[in-house]
């Protein structure tokens, strides 16, 4: 390779190689050639260094407006990728206009070839952040399994199985495992919510409007989805079926022993165990703690999560589930179309009141897919089953 075709790194490497070569016993012609190569490499490196310095000086003068084009005119044209476009103020403003008037031409003009004309319009990056934050702030949904499989999802689980056997040499052969499987089918449905906003809020436009609309929609949709997941758990049968996972159910009151008793009914598959109750129920647990002279933690050291999807113990009906103890990784939410919220704008139905309806929807499936991960605790008044 010619020296003028080599990179700076290659030149410096070759220079070091030649400088480190032995000279004893080497022909005079070869030594002379090495010397010539070293001089050529040195000259090439010096030329490169001087050229780089001149280019840097030229760029500085252009940036300072001292010569030629302005800084903006001189900048090399660079196509932004989709994420860069979605992060730009221009796209956020265009998206806000699209929310109001339903015309996506301005957004697609900014996206150019990065978005299909008939495809779903990408939301600004700030919307992704709003939805992700809503997920993370929800105590329940931040702990469940999330997937993005298309269509219906089928999850197999073990209903019953023989244990493994210890087999001694020469003894009777072990029997084949008798394994019975069940399959939970998760069918997605639309979760919908609409909010009313005033013309004054619409007039804010830009990022303020987009943030307001999506923060409210994401909060309400995720709040409902969280309660649906709780409903899957508390509404489960106490025994497995061919299409659903059974969850043990015990009866008890807020006491110093009820949480450890519930834990005892979990399998070793439950790793990150939490206690889920209505916030009002915590008062009853505090009474139990006080009665025990504060010597025992009624929650057995577990993290406590609050949800209004469970009734307070004091107002719960007989046999109603008022507490769940378990590992939320045993619940799953699947998003066939991703975790985004799709919106539809209605500025006509309540125009006389200067109000606009914004409809949001999210396509999701949810269910219990991990056996042995949960225990329901009900209010006394019926039979107790831990199957």
C-alpha cells in the first residue's frame, strides 16, 4: 500500500515497526530503504497534520462569519432519522395541529420517506415518554410481564405432573411422566377512554397540548388496565382448568399472621412477592401492629402496593377478596399494536359548549399466566380452599 493511501493509524504503526527493526546482519540496501520509508512516512504525517489544522481554521472562520458562507449555509446537509424528527419541535407542533384538524400532511412532509402514506402516524418522542412514565408509576403494571405479540397469545402451563424419581442401578425402571398441560389464551380487546378539553387548552397548541392530552389519556387507560389485571387475579377459580390458572383462596382478617399464612400457599416460583391491598385496609393492619406492641411487621417485610381495584376490608362483602399476596410476574399484558395510545379528535358534538372530545384507545390482552404465583385472601364468611 502507498503511504498516501494509508490512514494516520496505519502510518504511525508502520513507522513504529520500522524504527523497531534490527539492523545487525541486514543488507545495506534494505537499511537505506527503511530510512527512506521513515522519511516518507514522517513527511506524509506532517502533511496530514498541516491540512487538518488548515481545515479546522477554515471551519472556525466560517462559523465566526469571517469568510464565505454562514455557519448554517456551510453545515453539511444531513438527513435526520425518524427518532430525530419525532424529537424535533417542528414535528411536535405539526402533530398538535394534526390532533386538532385531523390533517397529517404537515407531519408526513417532515417525515418524508420515513413514513408510509397509509401507515399509522408516528407519535412524538415525548408521547412515548409520557406512556412509559405512566407505566412505571403504576404500582401494579410496572411489575407485570409485558409482551408485543401479534394477535391472540396462547401460554401453556403445567396443570399436573409426576415428580422426578431417584433410580438405583438394577432396580425397576421408572414410569413415564404423566404431564397434564393447560393453555391460557389471551385475546386482545380495545381499552378506550375519552376526555373533554376546552377550546382554551386547544389554543395552547404545540408540546403543551400534546402533553396534556396524552398524559390524561395514558393515566386513565393504564389505571383501567391495572384494575383489569387485579380482576384477573381476584376473579380466578381456586383450581386449574384446561384454559385457566387456579389461584388458592384463604379467609382471614388484617392481622399479624395473615400475610405469612398467604405466603405459605405460594410455590417457589413466586420470587418478588408483594402485598396488594386497598389503602384503607392499611389502617386495620396498623391496628394489629399496635395491638402487638409494634413487635411484628404485619406485612412480613414485603412491599405493599395499593389499588382501589380491591375493596377495603372494612367495607368488603362476605367472601370478597380484599388482599392479594404474590409475584406480579405471574400476570401478563400483551400489546399486539405496541404500547402507544391512538387518538381520535371530535370537535363537533359539543361545539356549542366550546368543548372538544379526545378519544384514546389501546389494544391489549391481559391474564394470569404463571401458576403458583398468587394467593387471594377473602373476608370470612364462606369455605376456604387452597387447592
